[in-house]
């Protein structure tokens, strides 16, 4: 009974667009453990016992969080399930401080791609274009690597078919990004491959995220970009840089900020605008602007 309820919950969440990759694994493992204990419903003690065997406090927290989400769903049908609250595990860690790249560093990274070992013909051009595209659009790495040749619409519109939670969106690009992508496409369409992904690996197939991140770390070294305050530069931080730069260009007028935030959240593919508001605290420039606006408001002035 418990296993069937969990499978039904997973199927429902996934039909709504949630990938639930780690969550489904956790719930299925918990269901097997609970059934072995003779449980037909979620018991707080069983949930804590199962989570306690995990490798770290954070993993214990995540596993218990997934169970809590399931229980909140199933208790609408069967209140016999126990909600395992107040467990002795810490809350999830806060967001990692992003590394915000300067325009010069983005250029240095693209130049560094040209010094990568040419292990296959288009390796250098592929990674230079990948970095440039993410910098110009704020794409997630997975979204960029998932692009296919047919996803480039007329007039420089990108179609993101498999965004986070399975959402699809259209992204208009700046003319400079369109021109750079056209140059890359001219070379890419000459590559003989049955795989139609925009960016190809040495095996003429989609580049894995692990390989992209590995190569990017090599590019960081070649570009001589050093960590700041212990924050190591990642390729995902280029997306953060895009978002914070977009916000820095926004005026401090309340109505303008509101429209800008909604537009940016839509462009980035955020399901919750709270994820976009997080960028307000990501850079000293943004914090200084917010502080200035707040001080002007306190003094009765128009920011």
C-alpha cells in the first residue's frame, strides 16, 4: 500500500513537470525500508531511523524533506500517515556565493578556449561559443547543452524545450550574439553527424555536463582567473553574472524594478520569482543601490 501510494505521488509530480530525480530515489528506498519494518503508513520513528543512516547531516535533511513533502500530499486522503517534523537535522544550507565575472574575464575565457588541446576538430570553437552563449542569454548549462539545431528559430530566437521542471520558453538574443552564433553554425552544419545537438563532443554526441564542467575548469586555469574569497569560478556562475548585470542596469524606481524583475524571471525560466529576487543580494553594486534607495526613502526623497 505504501509503495503504491509513493509511486502514485511520483507519477503525479512528474506529470506536472517536476523531474524529481533524487526525490523519487529517496522515496522508493524509504518505502522499501518501511515495508521491511512492517509499516503500511509513514511513521515518524521509521522515517528518522531511515534518514539517520545517511552519509551527512545535509543528506539526512534532504531525505527527510522528501518524505515530509509526500506525507503532506497523502494525508489529504489518509490522515494515518505521520508527519516527521522536528527531526534533529539542520536546515538546508544557503545558496553558494556566486563568482561574478567581469566582462574582461568572459573574454579571457573565450580566448582560453582557443588554447584548448584540439582533441577533435571543433573543440575550441564549441567551448568558446558555449561560454559566449551562456554569457549572452543566462542559460543553464543543461539547457545550453540540450540545444539542437532545430531550436534556433528565425531572427535569432532560441527555443528552450526542456528547461527546469520541463518548462519550454523562447529567448530572443542580442544581435551580437546572433552574429557569433551564425558563424559557429556555419562550421557546425558542415560536421557529419547523425546527432543534431548544437554542441558536440569528441564522439559526435551531446556533451555531458561533467565533461563541460571539467573542460571549463581547464579554461579557467588557462585564463588565469583566480578564486575570490575562496569562491571557485564555475560555468554556472556565468548565468549568475548575466542576471546580476541585468539588474545592475535597472533603475531604482519601484515600478521599473517590478517590471524588470518579472521580465528577468521569465527570461531565466524561474518558476518562482523569489529565485530572481535572490540576485539582488549577489553583488556589492546591487546592495549599494538598494541601500541608497532605502536611505532616500527614509529621508522622504524619491529614489
